[in-house]
C-alpha cells in the first residue's frame, strides 16, 4: 500500500504520520502545491496548524491545490484519513459534515484519552470490533465537534459516528462524545485524537496503529 | 447593502458565532468582568471583524459565504461600505 501524507505549511504531525504509515506500507510526503495523487492508495491529512490556523482552523488549507486532488481521490472511493487539523481541514472543505469549535474550557488539551470504536464499517476500523477501546492522545484547542441536531441524528442513525470518547473522557465538549466521523460514502474518516502518536509501546500506547493496519490490510484483501 | 458598479469600496464584515452556539470565549470574558467591578454585563459574545477594500463589491456576499464565514457555525453582516 502506498500512503500519501499531505504537508501544509504549519503541519507538524506529518513525520509521525509518515512513520505510522510506513509500518504498514510505503509512505511519501505530498506537498500542498501538488495537484496529483496518482499512484497512491490512501491519503492521510496530518495534524498541525496549517496556514497558521488563520481565519478558522483548517479553512485556508481547504483551498490549497492538493485539496482538489484529495477531493477527486475521495470521489473515486479512495480512503482518506484526517487527523486533528486534518479533520478540521476535511470539515472546512465540505468533505465531512460538521465543524470543530474551540474547546469548551478554552484550554489547549494535551493528554491521553480513551476512545471507543463506534463503527467498524470504515477502511480504518474494519479490522476492529465496535466497542473496542483505544488509548490515544488528543492535543488541540478547537476540537469540539458540532453539527446541527438533525445532522447528528442522521450521523448516528446511519452509523457514521466512527469514534466516541469513552464515558468521562470527552476532553472538549464534543456533541454526543463524538471523536470521529465518516463521509456518507464511507471512505473519508476524520478524528481529533492522534493515532499516529500511539503506534509504539515506547510512546505510551500502540493502540493507534490499528487504523493504519486496517487500511493496509483492506488493500491486501481487495 | 452594496452599491454595484464604479470603483473601489471599503467594507467591514462582522462575523459572529450563530445564536445558540456555545461561545466559551465570550463566557470567559463575562466571568472576568466582575473582578473589575463590571457586574452588570451579560451575554458577551466574541466574533471577528474583517476590513477590506474591493473593486468588485457585488462579489462580497459570495466571498463571505465561501471563505470569511463558515455559515454552519457563524453568521455575517456586511456593515459599512464607504466609497
């Protein structure tokens, strides 16, 4: 499997994402000025502060050339994973529903949380079971998932909530403890916690590796 | 709101969090005010002000909808347009 890890000015988790991907396939950085993702099997939009998070987190990155290519890649059914700022970028670009608002407590939160897999029907959770708990870190200032109530109802009814903070672990006031969602087509996933920071016991947890493993395994099976 | 045609205009765009959306920044300010003796202030909400100059004022609305404002969570108002 060939992973593309998109780099914007201000991306800062790109190297960890590359490392996580390279455990399960071949991984390459793709610059934000690129407009072609031919030859890649999976696209990861990593965390950070793209374009300084100016205007709104993820807003400016959503307009960069590479996002046109990500749109086409996603429209063709390719698996896309947005982590933290990457999730914000996907929401701002309209590839995922909802928005990430400033944390309830206004603080930057940086700690390990427990997250439950709510749907195993995505390329990144397919080799897990619903209810599987993952210990992975969060680190963000604007991670409060919000969408209008009718959109939240639809997401829940159609199994599009992919990750939820375990009871007592919601770090930011996200609606219905939502930590990650998937697109209607089922191939674009975004989440606020950082699986790429938890791929080795040396880092405190290796639970995050499963997301990268699932998508790599899905390709082998396909 | 915006006169079309002819020359540059200066515009101010006010962007606010939508009514009903929790605004923790506004809350933090509201909670800090009593310490200064301002104990009669309520409903503080914090938004953003963008000033700009444009030769195509007829496109301001679109510009706000497509970039300056995320209409899912914010509302905007083009409040002042000077010739």
